[in-house]
C-alpha cells in the first residue's frame, strides 16, 4: 500500500487549441480619429484667426503712425503759414511802402493822382 500511496495521479488538462492567425488584442485609445480631425481643424482655424488679428493690429499701427506723421507735417506747415502771414502784414504797411518808394526815387504828386470810384 505504501507503494500505491506514492503513486501520483496525473490529471491531464485539456489542450487549448492554438490559432496561428489570431492578432493581439489592441486597447482602444481615448480619442478617435474623427475627434482628432475635429481638434486639428479647430486648432487650425484658431491659429488662422489669431494671425488675422495680428495682421490687422499691425496694419492699424502702421496707419496710425502714418496719420501722426501727416498731422505733424500739417502742424509744421500751419506754423510756417502763420509766420509768413505776419511777415506779409509787416512788409505791407503803408509806412514801409512809402519808405521804399522814396528810396527808389518816387515822389508824391497830387496832380498825378486819379480817384477810382469804388465798386
């Protein structure tokens, strides 16, 4: 009996059939291809809008600079016009004209004066 007790009984497990064409199981990602396309298109539209805003800001800034330059030029020309108007008024006074006329040798002759009727 002791010999019989030592004999171990082997139970055979049923063999699992091996399927050679079976592919490994893939885990599905969190984001599908369609969602990736949507996200990328949204990102592209966002970048395009940002670039358009930057371009518009640059254009506005350039235009503002040009306007300021033109306004400065206008201011400078107005100052020159004012100075020239003052010079004209100073140079066209009666006393100065009369002094210049005497310097050039002109004389006041009342017999040679003609009166022109006003309009």
